[in-house]
């Protein structure tokens, strides 16, 4: 039986580069607050709801942001329901 070990998240940037990266990440998250109509009803990462759901879920995991986690769960539910 194969077991999967979890690893700890480690930042790959620091200093000014990390600050710029976080600014971009936060801009994307804000844009996803009011996504309007998704381009497609397909269940792919590039179109539809799964991509934003995964992005927000990972960001919530990294930051510990509970409201963000709840938003990601809502998008995951929408993606599953179609």
C-alpha cells in the first residue's frame, strides 16, 4: 500500500519579490469575489468554477483565512453540482 506524506508549505520568494507576488495573489482573489458569469459551464481548471475554487482553497489553506475558505467551499459545491 502506498502512503502519502504531507509536506509543509515553504515560500519560494522573500523580501520585495514576495511582496509583489502577494499583491498579485490578493488582486486575483479580489477579482474572484465577484466573478460574474464564468466563461464556461465545463468542469475544467481553465474554465468554469473548479479553477477559482482550487485557487481560493489553496490560498485559504496558506493564509488560514476562514471567510476565504468558506468562499472556496461554495465554489467547490457549485462546481460539483454543475
